[in-house]
C-alpha cells in the first residue's frame, strides 16, 4: 500500500472530529486521489465496518465511480448503506438484478423505482418474468415502466390489473397504455364500457395529462354514459386538443351536459371555451338548460362584446319575458344589454320594493342614482345599508373613476351611521376594482377609515372590511410615486394591518417583482420605531407576508435580527424562525444566535441547523445547565433529536449522545413521556442494548422501546427481539414494529427468522404472520400458507384466503378456495371479496365459476352476497344466466330473489345477457296463471317447478317457508307479481340504458302487454323508451294505442315520459301526433308532454297554442288536466 493511502482505522480517526460537511469533502477528495488498487483495499476494509464506516465507503465509491464496491455494498447488512448504494449512478446492472431477485422488500422497491426512471430497459425486460414468478403480478407490474415498448405491449394485458402507478407507466409508454385501453373497451359491451370508464380513474388521469388527443379519440368512439371524473377534471386539456369535438362529445349524452352544468370550470377551461364559435357555445348552454353556473362561467371567459350574443343563443327558442336575472348574471352583460334587461324587469317587480331597488341599481347610473340615494335616506338601517351597497356597486359598474370619486365624496353621513351599515359599505368598497380609485377619492376614503377606527362600536366585520380595502389597494401594481399606494401604506400602518399575515401575504405577493423594496422602504421608519417601543409584530408580519422575497432585503433582515432580542418568548421564537429562513445564510446565523445566547440552541430551528452541520457544538451544550432566555434552569439540557438527525454524526458523537440518553433515563426528574421518547431512540440506535427497557415496568417506556426496534439500524437484531413479544399483551406494538424490520430483510433470512403462523400464541399474531407471508414473500411462502389452513381459527383462515389470492392459479389454492366457498359463512364471504379488476385475466373464468357455485350456498346471507358479486363476473361465466334466472323465479323461497333481481337489473348484466330479463318475465307471468311460458323463454333449469303457490298469484299462506311457531300463517301476496314489479321498476329507473338497448325492453313490454293486469307496466316501459328523433312519433302512437281504452293508465304513465332531453321542436311534433289521436288517453299523454316541456321554453307562442288546443279537447278529463297547467303565475 502506498504511503498516501491511509488504513481504514487511521482514516476513521482522522475524520472523527470533523464536522459532517468537512468529513465528506475530505473523504471525497481522498477517494479521487487514490489509485484504484489502494482505493479498493481501503473501501473493502471500510465496507466491513459499522454503518458509519460502510457509509463513508459508499460516499467514496460514488465520488470515484467505483462500481465494484457499490455492487458489494448492495449486500451490506446495514439497510441505510444498501439504500445509498442502490441510488448510485455507477451501480452496475448485474447488482440491480441480484437485488431484484433476492433483496429485501425495501430494496426491491428501490430497484423498481430506479428501473421505472428508465435507462435499464434490457435489465427490466430480463427481470420481468423472474420477478413475476417469484414475487407476483404486483411486483412485476411495478417494473413495467422501465421495460422496452414491445415488452410493455405484450405484458400489459396480463398485468394491468396489478398496476398501481399508472402515472409512471403512461409517462414512459403512452402508446402502449393507449392501445391497452382501446383493446379493453373494444372487447366490452356498451354498458361494461361504462364500468371500465368509471373504474379507470388513475389510468385516465395519467393518460389525459400525456396524451389528451388519444383520450379524446377514445371517448368519442367508446365512451358510454357520463364523463368520468378524471376527464371532467381535465376538460381544459381536452378542449386544448379540439374544442368543437369536445362540445360534440358533451352534447352526445344529456348526462354529460348536466355534469358540466354542476361543475365549476377552471380558468383554463373558460379560456379554451371562449375560443369556440358562438354557435357551439350556444348549443352547449341550451343543452344544459341553460345551467346558471355554466352560463356564468362561459360569460366570464368571453370578451364583453361577445357576451350578449352568446347569452341570446343560450336562451334561443325561449320566451324570457317573465325571467328575472340575478345580479351575478347582469354583472357580466355589456352595459347596454344590462340596462335593457333592468328596464324589462322593473315592469315585473314594481310591487316588490326590495327587488325594485336591486334591479334599479343596474339602470344607467344617472337613472339609478336618485333611486338608490333615496334608499340611503330611509328610516330602516337595513334598507339604508342596501342602498349604500348598491350605490357603490352601481358607480363601480360604470368603470369611471370620476363617478366612483363622486359617490365616495357623497358618503358624508357614514361616520354617523350604525356599525352594521358601515361594515356593509366598506364591504362594497372592498369589491371596487383598485384602478377605479383616483387620488381625488383619497380624502373621502380617509374619512371612512378614520370614522371606522375612531368609532366605539367598530366590529370585527368592519375591521375586516377595512383591511380588505387597504390590502386590495396595496396589492395593485401602481406606478412609482402613486398617491394611492402611499395612502394604502399609511392606512395599513394606522390599522396595525401588518399583523394580519393572512391578508397581507396575498396583497404583497401580488406586487410586481421588485416593488416590495419600495413598500419596505416606505414603512421602514415605522418598523424601526415599533421595534424601539418593543412591538416587533409588524416586522414579523411583513416578513411573513413577503415570504421568500424578504430574504433579499438586508434592511428588513436587520430588523428581524433585532427582533430576536425582544424579551417575549413567543415573538423571539417567531423572529428566530424568520432569521433562519434563508438556506444560504442559515448556518452562519444559527451560530451567531448561539454565540449571543447559548440557550437559543434549544429552539427547534436552531437545533436542526446545528445538529446537521455542527454536531460538536450541540454536544458542547448538551448535558449542561443552560442560562439565557430559553435556559433550562436547574435541569440539564438533553437535545430533542431523532435518529435521522444523528445520521451524519460520527460514532463517537452518537455514543456520546447515547450516554446522555441513558443519563436521562436514570434521572428521576425526567417526565414519563420524555422517558418513553428516549427509550424509543435508544432502541433505534442500539437494538442489542435495550433489553432492560423492553422489560421496564412502565408500559409506555417498554412499548416505546418496541416501537424504536422497528426502526433499528440493525433490523435482524430488532426483529429477533420483537418476535419474542408477539406472544405477550404487547403484540399490538411488537407486530407492526416487526413488520417494519421485515421490510429490510431479504426473503432468505425471513424464511429462517419468521415463525410459522401456527406457532403464535394469539389469533392476532397468527393473522399478522399470515399477512407477512404474502407481503414479504419469504422462501416457501405458499407452502407455509397452505399449512396454516387446516384446523386454523376462522379469522386466521380468512387471512389465509386473502393472502393466497395471488396464487389462485395454483390447483391447491383453487381447491382450498372451493372448500372455503362451500364452508362456513365468513369463509365464503372472504372468497367473494375478490373483484375482476384485481384478478389476472387468465384466472377470471375459474373464479367466476367459483362465485356462481357459491350462489347455491345454504346460508341466505352468503347466497345473497354471491348473487351480488356474480354481476361482476358475468362476462366470464356462461352459467350466470341460468343462476340468476332460477334465483329470481323460484317462488318457493323469498331469501335470495331480491338480490338476484338487483344483479339481473344491472346494466352491465342484462345488456350482456339480453335474453335474461325476457326469460325471467316469461316465467313469472306463467307463474301468475295469466298465460303459459313461451317455448324457449327460460323455464327453470334446475328441474324444479317455478312456483309454489296458487296459479292466481293471490294472497296466500306458505307453510313451507313460515317460521317455526307461526302456525303456517305467514301471508304472501302476489309473489310473482311483486318480482315483476321489481323488474319493471328497475328497467324504468335506467331509462338511458333502456333506450341504448331497446330490444330486451321491448320484448319484456310485449310480454306484459298481453295481459290487462300487467298492461300498465308495459305502458311504463314503452314511455321510457320514447326518445327524440325519427322514431318518436311512432313510439308515442304505439303508446297511445296501448292505453287507448285505459285513460287512468295514460294519466299515470305520462310522467314516465323522460322529456328532459327532448328538444322543444321534437316535443312539439310529439304533442301534435298525440292530439291527432282520438280519445282521452292520447290527450292526457299530450298534456303530460306540454306540462313538462312548455316551462323550458318560457311558454312561447307555439306552446301556448297547444295548451289552448288541449283546453278545448272534446274529453272533459283532458280539458281539466290542461286547465291545471299554469303558464303565467299570478
């Protein structure tokens, strides 16, 4: 070894007394100066030492790019050393591969994170099958972002169910994710696509950020139903691709427009909507109702000269003669249109003084001013306050500073007003745009401020309004030398507003960059004067308000330094934190503070800086009595540090701190919670030296030590002691702590260290040990879990089932699941907890068959849960149709039919199985005795009769299903009829789905229409199917014909017509078709349409004519119904 190369012991001795930064600089320089052979020998010697020595070796290897030592360091016994080595850029791929196959869970997670960042595609490709086979689909999916595009394209269909980080995968492989989404959607029916969109939020959120064009294309072709939340939140990104296409996408489904009307639009979305043609915006707004919220959002984003035209387009086809516009809507309209609307509305509200006053405020200011000023002279204080508010708002709405000045100058009576009136006036002033305040208005403003400050009854609301006025002016980018800015600064000082950080911060941060210097220069004399009086809160408030800008203002920093000497503990703490805010000067200022007053080292900001950069300075003060502002009195000082704070300390310094910790434990003056914290830190630093603490009679101390072992630098030593505690009443603390240790231990060691679940004394411990087998995957985990099943406690077996789910492809596991599905209630329910979206595609058919078999479970709760779950698995199980059919139509039992009906009525089920509902209805109709089941219509497949009651389906008793002791008297009323009612109600409740898939619904309606008793149900379904378009006239004609001789049914069915999305023109055609049909039934249907669509149009002339025609109908019932429509409320 050359003379220039020190031994490991000598190097450690040389750097022992250096501060951490100096130590790092020295070893880095040494590593770069040594020849490779000497460096390798030195690093090898350091690497076998303690965590400190091994950490220095890694630092030197990183600096010198020593790949061999970094590879060796990934096998270190110290988790922190391994973590640093795994983050080194020079680490060779072979070392990453070894860790990915054999490393601890924490290290495998670090490798996956590194591979996800890219640059190691061949390694990730090679590791993918190995990791999947050894650690499961979730671990393999974590590697996908780092793989090559072909491997991702091939692997994603099999691993998508296990992907948890779609953002990383989309960032690296957007094309593959897009192709996967297309394949998933194209392979599904319409309603199952809706399920996919609803459950793919993380994927969509990630994809729309990277490929909004692909998401828009996907939605245009394959979206069913409303917009998923992820797309609604990213609407601005879709609009950036093509706004017109987005509008067409929204208009394609009424639910989407309704969503948009309920959701506030962000600024980006408003800006991009404003780029659309007026016609597109008008169509979108009309389709929404128009939604008041959406209308306001759109108008805000438009230039003023476009707003009137878009407003008219939004209400095209409506008579707005009776509409009253809100203030928020009027405020967005151009002046001329605003004045016109105000004059129109005044004729409507002349009998309501309060509304008349509100509307008058929107007239041209010369017309509005006399009315509003008259209100300010009224006897009612509330009316006066309203008049003042509206007067100020009307002046501001003109956009003329001279008008605003004239109004402010005229507020001479405000000083004599009651405080509630002043508060509302000042609130109105706070909403005036700052640029409308000219210097001529300042005397009037000053008088208002003076009056509010001097008044004895000034409330918090008034002061808050004053602050908003002042800060609003202060935050405006005034030109240099502005009199308004100078007045705002003076007013803020008079109000003591610098203390109000919450208001001051936004105002100051709104200033143009550099303007803060002028603000500080302006108030500096006042701040100095306040400090001399011992009032530093203004200085600290200004610093807090300026945020990072305060760091570059030397004059202000000097005042902060002076504030650190104020004799007020709370203020001094704030001042010290502000003094140490700038990172570049933090260390020097901390040393300066401690040099002035050693007790300041006890303050957390100071201690944090010195513990990181000057640990020797901390140890100089530790263990002593400290004098000063924050002195310890008669006690000695123990620094409040964590193990993380000690990571850069030398072993000698850590040992010194450990001595202080032991001293604190032995000190009878140490309070209990402090002893517990000390015990936890000691366990973390030296897990082999805390056996006495683990046996401490104080439970708080013993459990703190157990918790500390979970974070021990030596996890193997920690877990060894923790596993001994899982058989005691401290298992609730020992188990989670041991799990943290297990994360840092490789699977081979865990296989030796972890006991079998059966060996644990408590059920809780056995369950946790079962979960660890699945989470950490020690060698032989599958066999261990299978061995824990026989004879186990119920809760343990449930945990086993959950842990074994990733191995469901193994025949032994599948057999165990089948056994559990046929077993006791809780085990069967645990089997049903799986969902297709988290199950590998290849295993879904097998699992679906298992779920179907559980539907025959003897316990009703389990059978119902299985029927609910079966709906998710229908696409993978051909037998699901028969199982659902039999469960609904088996009239011998009442236990499960409702659950089965609910599942059958899910859109993703009956649209996937279009023959299911007609078959159920046919069988139930046969059971009512109203007609035989049609051939092939779905007779029971179990070989059992469909019904177990009289053919008339009347009220009867059923001894077979009566509870014991009831005497066979439990009555059943129309069992089959009630089930039919449930089917009809379920279909009618999802009208949009029924209209997308009318075939099965029409078939059901045809079956029901064959009997007078079920004809009303058939009419209800036909009413739901009526939709705007070319077929509307035929649909309404067929409905009218069905109920031609049943006017009561017609009156009941009319409200079932879903007219909300009918364009007025289509609805008008429908009314004419119905009016042309003779008889009261068609007339009553026409009344229902007119009553629901007419108000949307504002009762235009065409609709008033239809009302008049129906009021002249030959049938008196139709005339009476039409008379009930009110077109103009009194």
